């Protein structure tokens, strides 16, 4: 029976040839012994042939995936925290054959301290909350079942490093600081985030910057043909190639402020519809799909974006899975391939006790029922964040990325995830 011939169904083939990448350093450093104790026999009994690869250093998984002969594999699974899957996804999407490569089913077994995607997969399967080794066993069974779903990926642009792809989160402020500062409590496993949260609460900070986003419309969940869907676009300079707009072409969604204040809803100004200019796909030379909703970071926003009036935050968090950690249910209604970024931000001025209540509510998936006046939640398809302070931390899937202006666009169902 030929495998890896480009035909990939929504179920893993049997027998299945799985690359299983285990990070011996993740979490409490127990991934390998957890594999021996729980996973090896489970996979063998389910007829899942797997090749165990122990990662030796950071970016080892990324390099292996970039070079792999994908016709030899039916799935790529990691046993670690979310960080190792981040390497695999980005390894796949920097291959010249990325379009085929990103179709290979990827999977995750929780072996780290940040196991958000594993907890999300368990949640999507309808299971009641479990933690630690129970979560691992659940994910092991789901992996053996071998059902595959499309998974959204979000492309992330920063100023000077290449575009990245993210499956989980983009964070700035409180959440990003806790994630990185708590790495020193890694030996505590998932409890590291609780410890980090308490420490950060004691020295609560305000983060200044500008946030803007492209809201989801009613048809957010249906694929938008961007090429044939001219969006309102504003520009300070009259373009000789763009015909002057007829007044009735002015959108009924008047622009909010753009970052550069170049766009007004007043008809006497240059507010007009235009095709997204070709340079919108600033990264077409690199592998991966074009970002049709984004303009380059140094240009004003497209004018159908909303600009958040507040410029002082305690946190900004974009999520595209249900969980941010094993016991952090940030977006309980999120699904794996809805083409939506769940954007949360907390405005400055929130009290420590109210913020603590938010984090406690998150454990129960009840963030929005707190009715916190400082918490804002909205569904978006793309966003841009421009921090004002010269130093800080931005994380993507829990990994530190270049600090500075950042923007993101969701690509619905771009990857494939083993969800069971
Ligand atoms: P955790 O949830 O514990 O943070 P991750 O999967 O996020 O686990 O892994 C943390 C980091 O460890 C990743 O950035 C990964 O590149 C790196 N890594 C992978 N293998 C090794 C290794 N053998 N030694 C040290 N670091 C490694
Ligand atoms: Mg990590």
C-alpha cells in the first residue's frame, strides 16, 4: 500500500509511519520516561509504527522537518510543550514544497510545561478537564484514533525577522511576561504559570501601544475570496493608477483613525476602494501563502480596520485555540479551524484583585462571564500591534519573538492536526 503519495485523508493510514519527536528537556525533563511509561505500548497496540527521535538542541526539530523526505512519513508528532510543535510547523512552512508539506498531519503529546494545544485537543474531543499524566493518556488515545482535522494557522510579521506561523497565541503584556519569566519555574510543570502570575500581579505594569484589527464579519467563517473582494484602502497620496472614487463607492464602514491619521470618513478626503496593492504580499518570495489582508508594517493600516482608542493596556492576547495552558481556558468556544482570531485585551486601570479574578475565572473557562469592565473581547481576522515602550516581550505560541511592531493574519485550515 503506497503511502505519502500526496493523498492524505482525514484519517491516518494503518499501518501508520509516524515521526515522533521527543524533547528530553521539556517541562520537568520527564518526557522520555513518560513516553516509556504510557505511550510506547499504546502506539504499538494501535498499530502505529513510530520512529522515536530525541531532540538534541533548540531548532533540531525544525531542521529535521525541513530536510525530511515527506514521502516516508504519514504523520509528525511531538512529545514536548507547544514550543516543539512551533518548530515543526515553521519547519514545514519554510520548505520550498510547503504547500504539500503543510498537509502532513501533525500531532502533539503533552510532555512540556506549556501544553496548551494538547489541552485544547482534549477539550475539542468533549472530555471533561484532566491534567498532567491523565491529559497525556487522553491525548495518546486520541492520537491512536488518528482522526485528522484542518487547523488554522496565523502568519505573524515583525519588522526584521522572517514571517512566522503560529497555531496558538500571540501575546504582549502580562501574559507574555508571565510566560517568559516563569520559565525559571519550569520544574514545577504547569504550575509555573500560576507562580508567575502571582509574582507579576505583585508588580503589575502598564503597557503602552496601539492596537488595531480587522473585525470578523458575519461571513467570517466562510472563506472570503480576497482577490475578488476589493477592500477599502486609504492612502495619503493620490495614486495615478487608481481612478478617482465615485462617491457611492465610499464604504458604509467609515474608517476609524488609522495609525497615521491619513484616512477620514469625510467624503472630501481620499477614501476609496481599491484592490489591495501587489506589495501587500510582501513575502511572496518566501514559502507559505500570501497574506492578502496585511499591508507592510511601515505603511498605514487598510481603512476598514478598527483602531482601539485606548493606548494603555495590561495585556493583549490573540488566541486561536481554546486553551492557553492545561488549566487556562481562554476561548472555550474556539474550534480548531474556524478562521477566527479571538482577541482579548485588558485596559489599564484594572485593580489587582479584578485581574486575579480574571485569571481564576479562566481556569473554569468563564472569562467572559466575569463582566469585567476592563476586559474587551472581539473576533478578528487580522491585527496589528505597535508597542510604544522601547523594551518588552512579545510571544508567539509561548516563544519570544522580536519585540516591536507586529501584525498577524489568520489562514483558515492551512495545516492538519490529529485531533482524534
Ligand atoms: P516547555 O513547555 O517545557 O517549554 P517546549 O516544547 O516549549 O517545552 O520546549 C522548550 C524548548 O526546548 C523549545 O524551544 C525547544 O526548541 C527546546 N529544545 C528541544 N530539544 C532540546 C534539547 N535537547 N535541549 C534543550 N532544549 C531543547
Ligand atoms: Mg515552551
